């Protein structure tokens, strides 16, 4: 008697597991890029136009003078060299110029953080006669080019006997209209109920400012610190006018003047110096970028 075997019935395929949150997010981003290519292409072009000059600067810092002047468009150095950086640190008093730039930039940043915050608090939370007129003057100064004020500033600094000193490089920029505007707009968003509650508890205005307003203004302070450090660190025209001897030069002035000779410009040395000057600003931005973006996005909402 033969035995017959019955084949098992085919089972249905198991359903595919649902996509994870990460996979769903990546899928949505791919669809967004595909559907909005007309937005991303101009953004990529703008990014390339912004990054390429910096990449060319760093590349040129490692090129010899002959390769820079050859006219060949080559991003990567053909004959890479560190001579430009060696000359930068050995031929010039780089440490002294770095110290001058650091002293001026740090003093300007600290002064703006304190005085612009005080002015912003007064213009947004204190009621006094002429407040609107004073704020209108601040807004007007935002439209005045800085170069226009160089001559009266130089005359004032000279009359005060501060020419060719750190005071001449620092004092005119301890409070800037842009800093006052940023701090005023951010502090205006702090609820008045918090300040009124502190006043009812007997706190004075200085105590309210230092213990309540400043701790809540972290994003705006980070934004102001980055902007003022960038402006002061890269400033060229005013130190060129106010610093009358070489020992008071800041890095941008010293590098520009030393890299130029009577007949030609040492572009390799100039690009190496520019690369070194950019590094502290880049480091500060990477350190405070989260607060910077938050401060920019929230300033002016009220």
C-alpha cells in the first residue's frame, strides 16, 4: 500500500515591518529635495560662491609666489609649501600684533555686551522723557556709514591725547548702534510681568538688569559678541588711521603693510596671514553658533 504525502499549504508572506522614524524622516527629506529642487539649486550656487573665496585663500596660503602669479586656475597647490606660514611667524613680530588685536577685540566685545545691554534695557523697559527720540537717533546712526565719522573721531581722539594708544582703538566702539538695536529688540520680548514682580520685591534697576535681564538675554548677547568680535578683529581702516607707529598695529594692518614691498606684493604671505586671522572668528562662531542662530531668529519679533 503506497503512502502519499501532502505538501504543506504555502503560507502568506509576512508583512514588511513599518519604517522606523529615522527611515521615514530620510524619505521625507529625499522627497522634499526632489520636489523643491528649484529652491536648492540657487542655494547651492550661493553656498559655492560664499565658500570658494575662502577655499582659494587657504589654498593660496600653501602656494609659492610663482604658482600664485602663474595664472593657472588650480584649487589644490601643485607645489605645496609651508614657507608662507614660516615667514609669517618669523619675519614679523606676529605675537605682538596678535596681542594688540586680541586686546582691542576683547575690550570692544565686553564694552558692547555691557553698555549696549544697558541702553537696550533702558530703551525698552524704562519710561523716561525723550526715549522715542533717543531710539530714533540710534536708528538714524545705523544708516550713517562708519567711514563718515573717521575724521571727527580722529580729531576728538587727538584732542583727548589718546592718539596712538589702545584707548584710540577701543573707546570709539564700546557701544555701537547695531548692538543697541539688537539688545533693545530682544529685551523688549522679556515679559514686563517678570520685571514688575522684581520691582515689587524691592529690587532696584541695576539688580533687575544684572540678575534677571542679562541671564535671559543669552542668545542676543552671543549674537552681539560674534558680530562685534568679527567687526573689531577684521577692522582695517580705523587702526590704520589711529595707530601711528608699528608697535600699535593690529593684525590686519600689519599683514597688509608688511606683505607689500616697494615693487610687489607677497601674496602668499598675505593669504597666510588672512587664513590665520580668520581662524579665531571661525572658532568663536562654531562655539556660539546655536545661540547666534537663536538670537538672529528671535530679534525683532516684538
